[in-house]
């Protein structure tokens, strides 16, 4: 795996942590922090998630042509979403 793909994967993982774990959803905020975050923080987390997704697409397109870069990017974001989802499930089961 090239450094650009690793960078893409890490950006996608951070994006889904912001969006899904998200701290962008009130329920997940309550589960994680015991309270809901202010709406300004939630908006910033959502914006950060989308910016990180865009940056991960940029990273994927740096090493591959457009068509292969998109395929690689979809693979990276699918893996990142699965990692975040499994970590959420594991955290609930450990509690």
C-alpha cells in the first residue's frame, strides 16, 4: 500500500469518526459523553467530516487515474465505515 493510499484511508477513517460516531448525532454524543454537544460543535464536526472525505478523495486521485482513483476511494471509505461501525458495536458490547 502506497503512502497516498494509507493517507487516504486515515483521512476517511477520521471523516467517518466525525460523521458516524459522529458526534454529529445527538444519540451518539449522549452515549459517548453522557450529554449532547452544543449545536455549533456538532456543525463543526459535520463540516470536518465532509472536508476530510473530500481530502481523502483528493489523496486517492493523486496516485491513480480518475477511474481507478474513484474505485480505490470507494474501497477506502467502505473500509473506514466498517471500522467505525465495528468499533461502535464493540464499545457497546464492552460496556
